[in-house]
């Protein structure tokens, strides 16, 4: 399909919401359009590996990373005579959970508030 225009942008290019999400005369978006913009922003995060932790009509909390199963690692450490404790320690020190709260302001801009990365304790 060389020479044809692609409906999707190349990898890594920023994607803008469809123009139908906004009012043509520049007026602020209504509640329904704000929900559509928030849906679009949530879908963009999901496509890059985030998952929805909680969602309301005006806000979505997204999370990336998984907590460590400490019970499983404790059992493995006991059965391997403390050898697995090295792996468990490395995982506990390097694994983080990231959270971001997404909202849409009155002008239709997506506002992302990042929480500090928390260790998986």
C-alpha cells in the first residue's frame, strides 16, 4: 500500500482527539463532550500499558505496574534456603506502581495529575 495515506499515525506520533469532540465556534465543551474527551484520554493511556483503577464521569485514575506478591516470595525463599531472597529483594527495590488522575477542564484540555511513584510494599 505504498503511496496511500494511512488513517493511523506512525508509532510515537502524538494523537489528537477527533475534532468532533469540540464545539466549532470555540465555545467550551459541554458535559457530554468532556466525557468523550476523557474517554479518549483513558483509551490513549490503556493503549500504552496503563489500566483503569477507578472511574467516574469526571475523573479516571490510571495505574501502571503491579504489586509484589510477598507471600509467594516468602514461601519461595523458605523452600530455596534463602536463595530466592536475593530475587525478592531486587524486585522489592526496583518495582514501582505509578498512578495518574485524569480530568477534563472547562476548556476541554486533559489535566493529568501524577502521584509520586510508590514502592510495592
